[in-house]
């Protein structure tokens, strides 16, 4: 599945694509990932659904221009623009990591309606951020200057740390490659510098007003966002149900792909008929 569409939006280029036929399903990735993470699941579901993938501005195959913010607010506006491009009114939305914060903001602040929302190990409410995030934010521009081989080691180790079972070399290559080179390296640290938790605080205040069907899926051993955050998130959303996936961490897509696929299929089939 190749992202063969391009959207020009506010001086940026957003890479996206759609396949299949049936009810609309849109996948949202997080950081430091891209739509590649959802590709195998979208491919399997495309037999029964029209699946939609996109790389957020500053990520994956989308443009990574210096001086253009990539915070949650911008990404929620970009998501709305992508939905308009596709002509989608009430899609089913599947979100991972900060794709959760983006989709929630697009719904609660941007007024975009969804048929349903699945949140998979998401960044959605405070607190968030790691010691690495705090170091980068305290030293903007510093790590941009690292030699390429050191930067690549940082990115690859960071990504590998999100899996409990370990990732193949090919999987790490696919996720890390967009963050390399003259354009990718500064973009990697830029998206961390732009990370702003005030959007999560706004999300938290609005979650009790959510009325669409919501399923929360969480890895039992997520070392990036502990499972206790999932329980708190469920308590804030009146319509939410929660499923815990055993023997998996933040990249549940690789640690427990069959269990995640079962959740996706069960949720979508029950909601889309």
C-alpha cells in the first residue's frame, strides 16, 4: 500500500492513500511512527472496508519543513483537511499514540463527527513525555547537530524500546528511515520540541462530553504509557470500553498483531454492520 495521494495544505504536503470498498475507516499514527505501522492491518481490512492512511505533517512521507509547527493543534486541523479531501462525514477512526490526542481534538474542538473511535495505547491525557522528551525540549537545536550515525542509533534504539518482543531489522528500518538525512534528522527533534501538553489538558476537560462509541485497547506491559492511564481514560469517557492485550508493549502492532487484529475486526464489524 503506497501513499499515492498528496494534499497541499498551508504550505505543506500531506501524503495519504485509500483502498478497498465499504464503510470508511481512517487510521491515525503517533510519534515517532507513521502510517507504515497500520499498513498490514489496513490491508487486511480493505476486503470489507474503505481504509484510509495518512502521514501527519512532519512525519513519514509528508513534508518536513523547518519553521512549520507540528503540535497537536496543527495536526488536528490537518486531520480535518484530510477528511475534507476524502469527503468523509462520519468515518470509523482508529488511533495510536498521539493519534489519539489528534483525533479527540478534531472531534471535541473541531466538531468532526465519527461513527466510532478506537484508541490504541494513546497519548490523550496528561501527564505525558519522557526524560528524553524533556531533555530535547530543554535543548532545542542541540541534537540536530549530531553525526548521522549517532542520531540513527538514538532513533533506532528509541523505536526498539517500544516493543516487548523485539522488532525485525526491516520493521525498524521502515519506522526509522523517515527520520534520517538532512531533512529527517532535524524533523525528528522538532516534533519533540513542539510537543505541548496543554492540548492534553484541554482534551481531559472535554472527554466527559464524548457520546460516540469508544473502545480503548491497551498493551498490558506498555512501558511508554502505563496501563493505569488506560483505566483513567476509560473513567473519563462515558461511552468507553477497555480491553487489555497481554504480553505486549507500546508497539502492540508488532508484539501481538493477531490480538490487535481481532480487536479491530470485532469492533468494526459490530459498529459498521
